[in-house]
C-alpha cells in the first residue's frame, strides 16, 4: 500500500505563455502560485510545503512572501532539468504522504525566451560549476547546445530503424494541430504542415530542424498537492497521484546516455513505464491520454516505444496512422505540448494532465481517466478517485 | 540578453579527477582510467571505482582504433561561415565509447560503423583527441 497514491493535485494555476512576459520571474512564479492556491479554494495559510527545480532562481522565501504563505515546514528541489518535471510532484506527494507537510505548492516560472535561453550555446567551459562527468567530454568537441548533445543520441535511433527527419516532422504537425485549438497555447490557431516543417532550418544536420525543437517560453505554472482525504472537501474533482517515480541509471547523464547499452532506446523511460504500470496495475491499453516531455521531437518517438504504446522502431508508422491525435488510440500532448503550447520546463504538460482528468481541457478526451505524464526521467499516472 | 560570441574551440577545463587525461593528450597519448584493484577501465574519469569502491587507479593507453557509433554535423552557433565539425561517438576496441571529432571526411560521407583511428591534433590551438577514417571495410 503506497501512501503516495493517497495524494492528489487539487489546484492548478498558470500565467499566459509568451516570448516576452515583461515582468520578473518572481512575479510570474507568484502569479502562478496565487492562481493555483485560489483554484484549490485554499488560502495561502494552508500551504506548508514548497517544491521547485534545483536550478530555479525563484527562492522559496521570496515566493512565500509574495504569495502570503505564512510558514513552510517542508521544502525540496528536484535535480537537473526538465527530465525532473514530474519529480516535483513526486516530492510533494511524498511530503504529504509522510506527514512532512499537509499542502505543498509546486511551481516553476521563468523568462526562458526573453531572459536566459537554455537552447543557446555554452560560451565557455567552467568545469568547476558542473557535476561529473562534466562538459570536458563534450564542449571542446563542439557539443555546445542541448540540441547537439541530444542529437548524438537520436542519430542512433534513426540509423537503427531507418528513420529520417521527414518522419520526425510527423510529430510537430500533431503538436501544432492540438495547440491550434487550445486558446492558452502560444501557437493557438496556427497549425503546421509537414512542408513547413521541412522548410525550417537545420539546427543539427541531419537530425533536428528548428521546428523539431521545443519552444523557448516566458511564463509560470503551479500546482497544489494535498491528501486525498482533504481533496474530497475541495471543489474540483480530485486528481489522484496514482503513481509517481523517477529513473536515473548508472553512467547516464542529464537525459542522454552515451556510454552504455543500445542508444536506439530510452532505458530510463522504459523503467518509468514498468514502475508506473506495476504500481497502478494498468497496461498501456488502459492509458487514455499521454503527456510526453518533448525537448526535441525524437524523444516522443523513443518514449512512445518505451511506454509500450507501440513496438521498437514503430513510432513513425504509429504517429502517421493518427494514433496520437485527438480521437486516436492514445492522444498525446493534447495541449500542443512543449512545441505547441509552451516550454515551462515540462511542467505545463502536467497541468494538462490534471485538466484531462478533471474533464476541463480545451481539447478534452471524452471520459479520460488515466493520464500518463512523462518527463523522460520522471513520470506520473494521474487518475480520478477509485480508478 | 544577446547571443554571446563563442570561441571556435572551447578548451577543456581540467579538474582533480581528469587532469591525468589531459596531461596524456598533451603528451600525445589517449589514456583511460583503470581501477588498480579490479582492473575495470572507466570513462569519463571518476575518483572511485563503481565496481569495487577502490580509489586507487592507473591508466591504460587506448588502442586508438574503433568504429563510429553515432554522429552529427555541428555548425558553429555564432560563426555560420566556419567549417562544420563532425562530432562522433566512437566505439573503441577498448570497450569504451568516446566523444570526439572526425577529420578528413566530407560530412556527406560519414556513416555509422565507419572504421576510424586516433589522431591527436591541435584544433584552433587546442590539442584534442580526434579521429580520422582508416582504410578498412567498416564494422563487420
């Protein structure tokens, strides 16, 4: 019996998603936090825990001061980048399940387009500031952007299964189709054709074009996690955290592993799948919506296969067959995902999962009960009570 | 925040854990760390052997021979007119995968499984382990 699955997401809040918010990251975080607390019909005084990313510049004390939170009894931060998006919810759920906190605010906000852009080249090597194995093994050889670092992994997938960049283009078309009917999406009413994808410039030849990359976004999102017992007294349909876990494997780096195993696969995601299915007793056929972290399009292909929605090397045909679109077998990234809606470090995809279980998504999947949310190195299953 | 200018080649910034590696490169040798207790060779370097917890180690010189496992063509982010660099993940005969560059080959001609050999060279004044194609038939 996992106490973790007796917790729920009861409030969500977000700012608009833009390329230039015109206000501070602290203001974005504070607005999202205040909106999430209000959505939960709680007061700031009810919040006694806070979780964000280790690299967040929005200090908990600054956020609690702005949001009017009286006292924090629990704080925790998740390691690394977007791969840890779902780990924030795991940390919050673990805190609630253990009694360390009663109601935890989870937040992430940044000006990732108008401020510090993650996709830009690393201009100098400062080994002392990074963790082993460090960048000495990459930067001197020209692996100076996330796109390049990841592409050196994805190329093995392309080679193994005969996948081309045209095949990768299938996903951005779906993401933008979903975004086009989501008023909160940056690319609302702006669908994309495969021809337009193929006309976008190379970022890493011959693997990634510009439209294979997630957006750079300004914005903030937040969620409130509390116990199922308390959730029942709150206005929204409780979104139970049926399972939450992480996977980091030995010899792996941030989201790429060069040094071991078959690089045409995503072993961490496969482990997440095994753990999430085992904890919930669900199978891939039971999942109604999948929210899949996509810094770059190939991670969708690798994760569709890792979670068993299709077999190894089958993602191209699976996507081409319409299976991940609204009305398909397993709708994926119904908000438009990180390519179509916004890139708030993967956290906005979790909020879409909450809306799908509540039944309030702009692109609602009828009767959605089980939502798998993956950030590649961390994952969740969200479900209503009793499901 | 504007796009910063980036040097052509960013030099390594050695630490206590990998100074030996860069010293080896400066001497014209590609060396990997080998556990003195259990003999397991590891890369990237680490201060402790994950197999037996020994912190004692020596080095093993690489065969310098292997095959291209994956590759990309890397265009310089702020100098679009410079020659692209082919970045390869080489599977060495030593049983280690190693990120480096492939020289002396047209980016159009790079293939998975290409047979490559070590060539330690100065690239924009930075001495780095690089690879060049060798006349073989590729990985069987």
